[in-house]
């Protein structure tokens, strides 16, 4: 399945790109389709952080992302890296005390705040005192309005003004003359459509997780179990936690540690974003099935071998072994996105190590290649008869996950 988004560059006075506004798209048509604003923002966040390489999408520059009133109140922004994101407060957001307080918290955390499509009204004064950037839509404003906006410097001397929807050289020159700092619009560049392949969560697992995290006393061990049973969520969480969005010295390979690292509130917000984004979509069912079978089988094989301490790595090796087919890309690209432990990486790329042998055993056994299976079992000091005994348990386990 393909996912889409768009980005439009934002320039400074020297025509340097200082950031990109990330925009919702659901196809190759370069236009915003009429969807719910909350859904659009959740999809932009999910796509830019969990589907694409965020660092590549933004060229290491700031990402400008629209936020609705609901998402500001729910503090969804706190799952994003503060130094890389500008929160655009949409013009539909009412500046209530609750919103003012939420914006102050975001500022305290280090986020840059921008007011989108701003038209001055006294009710926005408290917001103006907080924000860093004010965006003025040159398509719907007139010259005197574009200039008068600078009166707001009396309220906040640190505000920068961004002229958006600049369509021609005359409007650009006018913005320069008035003192605008940043510029965006078709005069410089149209939004560029980005597309990539994705894998979506199993619907039943997704619904179970949504039910679980809505229970205020839910058990994190249960959450870990459910995530491990889903190829998509395991892939996306592993990819996110080891990405440039988080500055982690040592790679995290355990879903349990990933959940602990993000913390109670952040993991729930992350799941909320990913699950609402993906619940409507489905993947090639048989490939998902094979992925789960291999994951569980590799884990059980490992537990029967002399490498019991590597059972989790074996599980992840099996799970990601068909990710190239699911995403229709090379295994090199999958590995690059995941940034997994070298041992898992080497196994997936076909290099000889314990995890690769366990994977080969799982694959050969599934294909009925008994001589190869016995050879691989002997190599890791596992009993082939024991392995035979759990194979059908693995199939039943996958059926239980996907269809119960």
C-alpha cells in the first residue's frame, strides 16, 4: 500500500530554505482533499515519522505541522522532537485559557509556535505574546493588512513574520519592503508530493490495543505482548525509537525497553497516532501471516537451542525477514530504516551467525526441506523432533492473533 504526503519549502530573505511545511495528501493529486483536520494532522505525523525518513523529508530543517484545537489540548505534539518541529496553530483554534495554557507548556518544552493564516483580533493578544512566528496569507489579505500586522511587535518584539501563498514577484517584493522574514508560496515552489510503501497493523490487534489503552489501569506487559504480535507496530516502533528523532546512544532492540523509554503518556499518544492513521488500511494478508509465523517459530527454536538469551532478537529477525516483500523494497532499505542491532542486520542480509542459522531453520522447515532443517538444528544444538512438535502450535498461535 502506498502512503502520501507533501512538503513545501519556506525561505528566508537570502533565498535559503529554512524549513518545510508538511501537508496532508492521499494521492498524487497536488491538492488538499476535504478531510477532518485532526485526521489530516495525524496522518502527516504518522507518515513523516513512521513511514518516511523524517530526516530526509526535512533535510535536517524545521518541519512546520498544522495543529487543531483538539490535538493541542491532547498534547499530541509532545511525541515529536522539539528542536525539529514548528507547531502551526490553525486559524480555527479559539484562544481559550485552556489553549493558552497548553501553548505555554509547549513553549516551555522548547517548541517553536506559529499562528497560521493570522488576521488580527484582540482575542488573540495572549497567543501573540507566546508565539514565535505569525503567518500572513497573501492570497486573502490586502496590502494595508499585510503592513498593519507589524503593529503586533508592540505586543511581542521577538515575533517573525512569514508571508505565505506568495504567488508572484510583486507580492514577494512587497513582503520584503514591509519587513517580512520568511516566505512561502507558488512563486518559490509548489508542494512536492512524496510517496512510499507502508504496512498497516492487523485490524483485530489494533482494536484490542485501542481498548487496552483506554483502560486507565492497563498492564504494560499486555501492551508489549500485543505490539509483538503485530508486524507493523513492531516495525514502526523499532524504526522510530532508533531514528534521528531520538538521540539514543545505544540501539534499543526490545519492545519492552522502547515502551519504557517513551514513557506511559508518550507510548499511548504514539499508538493513538499510528492506529487511527492505519485502522482503515489492510496489507497482503499472507505475507503478514508468514512474518508472524517466522517470528514466533524463530523465537521458539532459539529457546530450544544453546542461544536462549537471544530469543527476542530471533523473534525480530523472523518478523522482519519478509519486510522487503511487504514493503516492496530491498532488504538493505529495510535495514537502513530500522537501524537494528548489527547481529539482526547481518542475519537479515544473509551473513552467517546464530540468528541467520535460526532463520534458515525456520524457513527450510516451513518449506519441508527436512535435510537442511536437521543440519541447521544440529548446528545450533537443537532437537529437530522438539522443533517439529511446536510448528503446528505456531500456526495455531498466528490464527489466534489474526482472527480471534
